[in-house]
């Protein structure tokens, strides 16, 4: 059952994306498709992400110059398994890539002296972290049916920032217009990942 506030927030995000007229939007995912995706990839969409994708599935945007993804929207309906797994593994892979290149964050504990041990310790910490689900390119929202209203996180290596107070605010910031004078103080609440925010 979708949380009412999450459903409202997801529908509002979908409305804002449609108004931005920045991408092709296919018919939304069905309950059967949600069940298949969640069973295959072993996570549950957050209520607002689920409602957003049920309202319409963003599938195409003009590629950005120098972009990592040719298609930044995950195509939950037609993408191949490797593409979706690559996107789902991005947050952990990015942090581990940073650790392999000498980056270390205090949330990971005391840094071991060898790179191999550092990677092992980081993996052990990250395996307990809540799953993050791609929204667009390297923007993520926490998985879980009981987690509505979290900020959208932008993740590049160990550089992790909030990119929207919630999914609807994120859509405005990424694709629409925002009030530059509006207060900006998002509070990430995802265990472990929030500790990476500086």
C-alpha cells in the first residue's frame, strides 16, 4: 500500500516533470511491473518514487555533453539487467572507488593502512547501508516503502550532496525553475549516507 503523503508527493513530482517538458514520458509502471522489478533487484521503491513512476515513466532526454549516461533516466521497463544493476550499484561502487584512490570518510571508521584492508572495511560498512535507487543519472532516493519524504542525493565518488528537499523539489531544481530566495536547508535522514554530507 502506498503511503498517502508519498503518493501525493510522487504525483506532484510527476506533474512538475510533465510541465518542464524536458523528456519523453511513457505510460506509468503497472503493479505487475513494480512487483517484478522489486523482486528481481531486491528492493522496494519509496512511496513517492513509486507514485512518480506510476504516473509516467520518464524514458528519454536529450543527452548532455560529456554525460556519463547516454540515457540518464533508468528505463525500469525495457533496460537490460546489466544497465539497471550498474545504476543500482553506483553509490557503493563510487565510494569504494574513492577509497581505492585514497579517499576516506570518518563514517567508515578508522582507516586501515593497506588499500586492500581499507576496501574490505568500507565494503563491510556499506553492505549495511540503506539501498539507494536511481532517479536520474547520479541522483538517488532511498529505497523502502516506509521512507517517504527523503531528500534526493547526488552522488559522485564520496562527494554526496542533497539535490532537493524531496522528489518534487528535486524535479524543480534539475529541470525547472526555483526561487533563488527560497530557504535551502535540506536535512538528509538516510542512515550512513547522511553522514557523508558535509
